[in-house]
């Protein structure tokens, strides 16, 4: 027996070698491996790297993984060696039950590119179970009139092993009256039958005790025993007989509990207790007793628990009919379980690729497998997703599917997708399973920053302070993260003469624009430049916008008189005939202002004149005209002070001095200025008279002033030795008023008169006026040109 076991082991090793050689030659086709059950965890099944003709590094780089049906992982893959190892002990009887051969299917999943390799593992049975009888003791009652050759059924033993390791035969000891026959059922199970070899004699031996042994075919063989106690009965020559030796029944797996599925019937020709029949299961397994119940009187067979086609699809039940005399008959009930669609499809997710870049096209997002425990159409499944999603389902090997994107995605349109995979079977009614997968779309830098405006117009008033915030530009980016962070910058100006770097600067973070220096409207009224907005993506994207800066004018320029010239040279004298009519155009004051707008609107006003009311100036055009008819009493020479004022806020002004000479006609010789008059005074007696008259008036005026000063000094006797200054309290004479036609002073003037008390000369000096300065200067120039004007003050 030991030699036979060694031969079997050698045969199995040779078979394993051929299976491994065949699998390695198959390449990526289906391979079959084999391993004996009960091997320890970590047992080497095969080297997948070698079988797949891949390097170990490539196997690890492609993310190789072992995918088994269901949630149980029987295998583990070593990425360091490429070996396929057992993850746990394999119990063939637990995995496959009585099914032979025991095949365990699994797949090798490789990625980049996606590849499936289908494999099978043949679990080889070892003789690890002994035959076991359902009853350790059997009690038989045999009529003494039983003829030799009579066959008596016995309870069978079960061996969980299969093939040669399963139960092979039965033996009995002692065998003086009986021998045992080994029979086989249609499903391959073997059961014993006791055959009577020699007639029994109750009076000689009323009871017999036999030992029934069940042997398997393992090496070494295993066995199990049961005790048979035989009681020899008195004659009861008719045993119960069933109406049918075999009952075949089909039952839906969803049949309600307590339903009667079949009724068996037997008859006995005997009478009395020998003809009373009772029904019972004959050596039924524990599973049968948990599933069915038999009425001993009526023979009704009922369900006591729900059937499950996926677990057990058929039952073979032996029923015994026994009469009161102990005789029995046997019949078999075969129950075929019909599948109903009671199991929804199952989805097993193998891998998920999320997040996925938005510019990826036809990317594998998920790999999954589907299964259904039902059979036929009830076990056929279909997969689908919503139609409005940019994804498709592609079938792969066996029941594997891949979820693939149809084209490039757009994160700015949609950044997340909730994909519902619906798995539906084809049974009636149809059952479905839904599985949700969340696919996140990661951002790539595919959007350039966009300005809120294509062009910006900013207004800055001139003479601004340096570093003044003059405005802002703003740009947004539809991307996210660093791809949406915008940096602002000044682009090189298109005008090469524009020193942009000295004019403005920009904050790179927020787009604020600042003027670096004070702007001058008269030098630069407007300028434009371009600003750029660049994101921080890779590669960086940018856009630009035009910024136009308009400088607003401020009233920072005073009017400038173009005519008459005020450059300190010899003044220009305007000649006016004495016969001129009122409104006669004497001259025109021409002035300009460097500002613009209302800051450059000029108005003209006559501040001082030698003879008020003789001349007038038009406020808007500066034309100097006569206000009345001229007479012989009017002085020949006149000095006019004209104020030119703009319309700004605050207003600025300038003054112009005009010299006008009255002549009898334009044929009259030109009258010279006072500095050249002494040479001609001797020839002109009129001039002499005028000089004498002026000298007399001046002497009188000087005497009046000295008298006034003397009176004042007397009042201040305590301060006689100290010189002082006083302000005249009396009103100015009327001929100093503006000739604007109103006859009243438009502004107040006040002069300080200083007398030097200790000089002895009592000289009268004009000092600077208190306000305004430019009027005082104009009056001083008039007094220098006309001595009679200097002596025309009166004091009261």
C-alpha cells in the first residue's frame, strides 16, 4: 500500500509539472495551476513574472494584482519576487464540496496598458477525512423465514473526500450468515446492502451483532465502522411496498415553508399490527432533516425551511415504510430545486483612477467585475450608466468592465462627476444593483487670466503727491489653485520716448496703480500703457489690457501778458487823439494762461488810472477804450494798471501797465517822456507854465504835510526824540479810485506813512502797501512817471 501511495505522489508531481509547463507556454492565455489542499500560508504556487514573461520590476510597475471572485482573497502576489503564494490554507471540501475537479478561478490584472490574464487553480484532494456513518448503531429485525439471498438495506457512510480518497467499499465481520454488497447511487455515492447467505433460526440465535466497516481508497486508507444489531423476528411474511420505487419532484426555491411537496404511499398485505405502516426518513443527512419533515402517518413531505438553489440544487431522500411487524420497504424521493431570480447582481470594484486631469482623453477611470449567483437568464447581467455623462462602459474579459472617458474633460464646466453604475439581470422580475463612483477632475492651466475691461481710463489731477494710488486693474482666472493666482506687471510701452518706469508702478499682487512722481498737465496731458496679467501655471498664460491716464488740469499757472510787454524795457506809449469819441479803441491787452478749461478763462479789470473814469477796459477781451470825450483839461500822459485774472479756484492774476499819451492829432509831434523834456522846455512856454504850476502845488502839498507832522509831534511830546510811523486815518482822495464805472473802490487799500523825526529834512517817504503788493508796485510806478501824482495826496 505504501508503494502504491508513492506511485500516486509521483504521478501527481508529474501532472503538476505538465500543468506548470503548459501554463508557461500559454503566455497571456488561460493557465492552470494545481496545488494540494491544506498547504500552509505562503506556499509557492508559481512564479507569475516568469509565466507572464515579464521582469519583476515591470510586474510591480504595472500594478499587478490578483482578483478572485467574491471578497475572499486566497492568493497573494509578491512584487519583490513575482511569486504567486497562498494567502491561507485551502480546504477543498469547504470550497468545492463534492464537486470534482475543484477549480478556483482567478485573474491577474495588469495596468498601463490594461491586461487581464485568466488563470485556474486545481485544488487536489488529499485523504484527510475518514468515512463516517450517520448512525453508529443499526438495529435490524429480520424474519426467520427470510430466504437466503435476501438483500437488506443498510445505512451508508459519508466521506468528504473525492475520487480515490472517497469511500470505496464496505466489509462486514463476522460473516457467517451474511455478506455485504457495495452499491453506487446515480450521484456516485456508495451504500452497503446486507445479503443473507444462510437462513436464520430465531430459536438457535435470536440476535446477531455485526461490525460494518467502510473503507476509502486513500494511501494509507481510512475507515469508519458501525455496529449492526440484528433481531430475528417471528414470521411476518409481507413487507410494506411503495407505490413507486422512485418519486421525482420539482420545487421552486421560493416555495413557502410548510408546503407539502410530495406524498409517498406504501401498502402491506398483512393485517393487524403487521399491516400498520409508518413512514420515516431512512438514514437521512442532517441537511435533509433540517430542510424536510415527513408525516409518519400520511406520508406527506413538507418544507421546514426555505430552499436555496445556489447552495443545493437537488436532494435525494430515502424514505422507509415499516409495518408493525418490523418489516420495511424503501423508496427514494428526488427533489429538483428550480431557480428563481432572488439574487441581485453583485459588483466588485477593482481599481479607481481619481482625480483625473481635465485634458486627459480616453482615460480608464475604474475597473470592476459583475456576477450573479442565479443561473440561466437569472444570472445574465447587463451594465449601464447615465447617458448624459462623458463616460462609456467597455466590456473586458469574462465579466470585467472598464469605465473610460470619451474625451477631454473641462474642470471649469464641471469639477466632479457622480457616476452611478447600474447592473441589471435578465430574470423575471429583473433585479438590479447600483454602485456610485465619484470622479474628481483635476485642474490644468488651460485658461488665461481675463481682465474685467479691455481698457481702463484713469483720471489724475496734476501736481499730485508721489506714490498716489490712481486706480486699479483686475483680472480673474477660471482655473484653480496656483493656476488661478494672477500676477500683474507693466508691459514695455509702444512709445519709445515714454519713460513709463518713472511715471507709474503696479502692485504685482492686487493690480493697484501708483503715480511715482508729480504730473504736470502742461507737460503731459495724457499717456497710455499696457498692463499684463500672468498666472502661475506651467506653462504660464497671460493677457493684457490698455490703461489710459488722463491728467486733469489744476490752476497752477498765472496769466501771462503778451502785450504790452512787461519785461522792464522802455514802455510802449499808446497815442490817443483828443478828438476821440467815447468808446475809442486805445489798445488791447493780450494775455494767455498755460492752464486749460475754466482755469484759462481770462477777465480784465482796470485797477488804477491817472484820471479815473477816462478809460475803461472790456472784461472779456481786454480792449482799452475811452469812457468819455477828452478835454483840454485832461492830462497829456496817463498811466493805467490793468489786472488780468483767470477763472480757476483759487484764481490767479497778473498786471499790465499801459502808458497813454493824449495828442491833438496824429500829425502833432510826439511828446517826449519827462526825462527828456528839460531840453525842449525852454522852447515851449506852455511847458514852463506847467512846470511852475506843478512846483507850486508840490510846495503847498509839502508844507501841508510838514504842518500835519508838526501837529502830530506836538501831541506826542514824550516821544519827540523817537521816530515813528503812523497810518493816515483820513480817506484817500477820489481820483485814486478804480475807473470801472461804479465810482467806488472795489478793494480797500492802506499805506503806511513813515516820517523820520530826527533827520531834520522832514522827507515824506512812501512805503510798501499792506495789501496787495502788486497794487502798491503799480502805484509806485505811476508816481515815478508823474511827479504831480506823487504830490496829489491830501490829509485832513
